[in-house]
C-alpha cells in the first residue's frame, strides 16, 4: 500500500529543535518533490517547505532561517529540521510527495505543540 509515514511530533518547548522524518513506502515510485505542510487550529493548511529530487528548496517566509528541509532519495525519506520553535509553530504537520506522473500522496499528519 502506498503511504507516507511521519515520525515524531508531540510537545516541544519554545526554542526547541526537533527533527522529523517522513518515509515513503516502496510502492511509491517516481517521486519528484517532497514537502511538509501544516494546519494550525482554525486555519487553512499552509506550505512549510518543499524539496525537489535535485535538492531545490523553498520555504514559507514564517520559517525561513529556522527550518531546514532535506531528503535521502535512496530511502525515499524527507526530513524537517525545526529550530528556534515558536508557539505559533503549533500545528498538525503533514508530509507530502508528488510524483513525475502527477500523483500526490499525503501522510496522516503529526501534531506538534510548542508550549512551556
């Protein structure tokens, strides 16, 4: 079954630096872009960061300089390194993968709560 599986999440203190992986199952082939999105309570889902197979990256202005996205193509895994976390980063974080033939896959989401 094709799926993306996020790991990590939970309660993190302000200023924390967690790193979350998301692995795509082997049945997903031809992945081009991978990324992370988030949805805060009462808000729409928004882009956090994306990375292409050639390591081109883009970030939301709100996380530039604090978050870093990376990937391991051999493992079909994308990572989100989050630094200097703020309370406003609290959200459900979703992993995304898009293939060269325009299929989109989503993880189930992982809750990240930034609070002291």
